[in-house]
C-alpha cells in the first residue's frame, strides 16, 4: 500500500513540474514575441516611420463606418489592428496636394508597397478610405503612403504620421494570460490533483 501511494505522489510531483515548466516556457515565448526594449521605447519617436519621408497628413483608424470609434493603440501609439478585419481609415491634414486632386494610397509592409486605391483630397486635406488588413506575421507594422507616384524628385510620395501594427487571435484564450499552453497545463495539473486526492483512490485498502 505504501508503495502504491508513493507512486501516486511521484505522479503528482511530475504533474507539478510539468505545469511549472509550461508556465515558464509560455512566459518566455510571450516576452520574445512582445519584443519589449525599454531603451528603444524611451528613445524612439512615437509612431514615426524609421526611413523618413513623413508628410503632414496624420493617419486615423476607426472600427466603425461612421468613424466615431478609433482602434486601440499600444504604448508607442501605433494602432492595433486584427488580421482579416475591415477598418475605416482617414488621413487628415494633407498639405502637399490640393483639395480636389486625386492621389494614390499605398500600404507599406515587409519592404513592399501595395496599392490600396486612388482617392480625391477633400476639405481640410482629408482622405477617407476602407481597407481589410491582410494576414501577415505577428506584429507586422504597416505604414501608409500617399502621393502621385513612388519614384521621382522631392519625393512624390509621403508617409502618413502614425502607423498600424497587426495582431492575431491565434492561441489566445480570454482571461487566460498564458494562452492555450498555460490553460492546458493548468487543466492537466488540476485533473491529476483531483484524481490523487480522491478518497476512493487514496484511502482504498
């Protein structure tokens, strides 16, 4: 009987070790993905594209067609957008092009430019457009260009102030900070403890 109970407690110890290992691994993975760099956060200019060419137009991203509710932002003031979701955009304060002039809007990500469409500059240097965020690697930054063409003098395009950063819902369980791995480890440990503390098993003769 003592040997049998000893085996049960060894099994419980293994479960606890597995749970701790799972939590440690999940935390390490979470920190790696977040890419937190305190020095970069302090020294970097919030939400400004790194390769220059920033124009006067400022980007705004909304979750509703009426453009009344802005998308959430991270500490660097980049809009957080979900892959595969339609968002409603506005670039306001454009001074490089006149009201009534038609210009292009591009999305710039992974070192490539992708034409979103052609739009006419409205009152106050404003352009409204809609766009569905493509599926990209986790936390890919998307910059937005506006202008006449991508090449030429002075230049003929400008980056909008502010950018977006893509996020996904993969392997995320609401209210479980460590996601699927943490939830699974907790479930296994809880099940093992329940089994080992059962009167029928622990005190059977």
